[in-house]
């Protein structure tokens, strides 16, 4: 499954004023990197991959439309998958993109 181009465009709009943003095709989707760190991605599985502090992941998993991100059958620490219904509105998407950007910015410089 290819990533959702509409979702990618919505993410671009939200990140338009953010400095140091790069786009890269990764994992069958389109990743958005901030200062060299992946923050969010339009997932090839559908929905939004979002980087979160690992300490926050458990609480965030209790939210509707949020699941643990897995790759090759392994849980990815600090990554969640937010289903399409969880990013349907600009308000919902913006909250997740902001969370991913803040997490990426908190990482050591590359």
C-alpha cells in the first residue's frame, strides 16, 4: 500500500513554517525529518507514524485510533501509529504532528 498523498500534503502544510524539515521516502511511506530526526510519517500502512517520548507511549496508547508501531514483527520503542480516523481533522493531525516535532527537536543534534 502506498502512503496517502493527501495526508502528506496536510503534514507539509502544518510544517511549512518549521525550519530544518526534510522529506524522505522510508518504510513504504513518506517521512518528515526535523533537524535530521524523523518526527512523523505518512505511513505506507495508512495513517500517521508519530515519534513520541517512550515514557509517554503507554498513556497515548489508551487513546482511540492509536496502536503500537511494529516493524518486522517487533515493537518500535517511541513510535505510534495513529489510524486515519485519528488524524481526520486538521486539529487532530496538528496535535500529533506537533508532538512528533517536539520529540524530534528534543533529541541530540545529528
